[in-house]
């Protein structure tokens, strides 16, 4: 049975990330969202915390071992500060972690050291597609094997930092299964649209749409084996990361609304003493705690190789996505008219929280 108490190393990490989230990400979040840009120094400072580096073995330039539980703890803390900033800091993980999990030894030795040992650099991944029936296990982007090469065709959406990416892992359907393919920058047939995605939230994070028109890559650039079963591990890791981020955003909304309710007076009493508000706050924290435990359990199952880890990750993700929408909406409601004013972050938490239904593929633990 796993413990609910972080070990000493995990607690040190939580404390460090928590300080960064509170002192750096949160104060910059409003201006970054309004200006649609994250300061590069802010992202670099988050990178220097070493979250990804600590999950990569020394053989490949890191200084630790991967743990989905530790990753979930860190993602929650960082998303509590600001979701866009957290996703930006973690973008290189979208490339490095799948290679660590299912890549060949040659791929690990080629890519991991130069990602880990250098400054933050936009290595990224492309999973999401524009489709009302988008299914990560049934992609419309295709790959076919021709004479020792793979040829990729399709379109991808919401690709972080795609315009400046050194390389992108593109997920495509090969023989009926989802596979990952490493596509270096400036590859012929790869087009990154100039205009950034315009979304309801996370506008500080640069997201792009990209097209693949007969993109040819060598067979050695395919991740994992032809069975495609390795993608289950990658997708489960993505879902746990999204669930953890949803918990962090929901917690941020709850804390802000709770503190506001303790200070705001109506008819001579603090509104936190009003039964309707008190019950609402109690329901919010109950939902947050429930989804946090479900996410931790999924991460623990993934770390220990439990057979149902992928199923548990799916439950954690879908549950946390729904919870984030509910909790962030109530955060706005508790502030009343003030909740609709952009000077208060609860309206941004609401807009960001609504996006978790589509955010799988923007983070990984």
C-alpha cells in the first residue's frame, strides 16, 4: 500500500515548486494572459527547478529516476500558480518523457542529454487534432511505411511552441495503432501555421496548428515497437498530468474564493458565514480532495506497473476535468459581480479550467 505522506525528497520538491508558483508564476499570470506572452526568464527559472532533469537517469544527463507520483505532485503545485506557465515549463517533457519511456537506446542517447543538460529549449509533441470525435487511440493523422521510411500525413492542433521547436514527436496512426514519430525542424512537408491559436484560456502559452504533407522520416525515428501498446503508457502519463494540473487550478480558485469570502462583508457579516457560501466552499474542497486522491492512485499504479493503471488514469482525468469546471465556476460565483472582473484571477481560473476537456497532450509526468 502506498503512503499519503510525501517522502523527504518529494517534500523538498513541493516546497521549491510551491515558492516558484506563488512568488513568480502567480504575480505574472494576469499580464502574461493579457499580453499573450510569457517572459522567457520566467520559464527559464521554472526549468532550473529541475523537474524533468530529476526524472532522467544519470546515463542520459539527468540526476534521478522517473516517478509519476512525484511528477503529479509537482504539476499540481505549478498549475496552482498559473496553468499557462506550468505547461510552458513542462513542454520539453512532452518530447523527453516519451523517449525515456518507450524510445530506443539510440534515441535516448541522442536526444535526452542535449535536452537535459542545456537551458530550456522548445522540444514538443503534437497529439491533438481538430475533430469533434477526436480520439487519441484512433487518429486521423496517418503514417505508412515505404522503403525504410515513414510518410506522415495529417493536421495537428494546439502544439506548444511548434514555431520554434527543435523537434516534434508527432503521433499518427500506423496499422490501426497510435505511434509516435520524431520529426526534426525544417523537415520537408512540415508546415507550422504562422498565426497562433486563439483560445478561451491559456493564451500566454503559444499554441500552433501544423500540417504534414508527405513528411518523410527514417524508420529509426519511430518510437517504440510496431505493436503500438507502448502508447498506452504515454497516454496514461498525459492523463495523469492533466488531472494533476486540473487539481492545481481548482485549488487556486478555491483558495482565492475562500479568502475573499472571509474578508467580504454583506449585511454586517462575512459572507463565509452565510450557509450557502459555506456549503459551496465545503463541496469545492471535497471534490478537490477526492480527485487528488484518485490522481495519486493512478500515478502510483503507473509507477508500480499495475495492470489497470491506464484505466485509472482515464478515470482520474475525466473526473478531474469535470471537477475543475465545477469548482472554478463556483469560485466566480462566490465573488459575485467581482468574479466577472478580470482583475480577480477566478475568471481566468474558470476559462483555464474549462479547457481540461481538451488538454490531454499538453503535459506529461
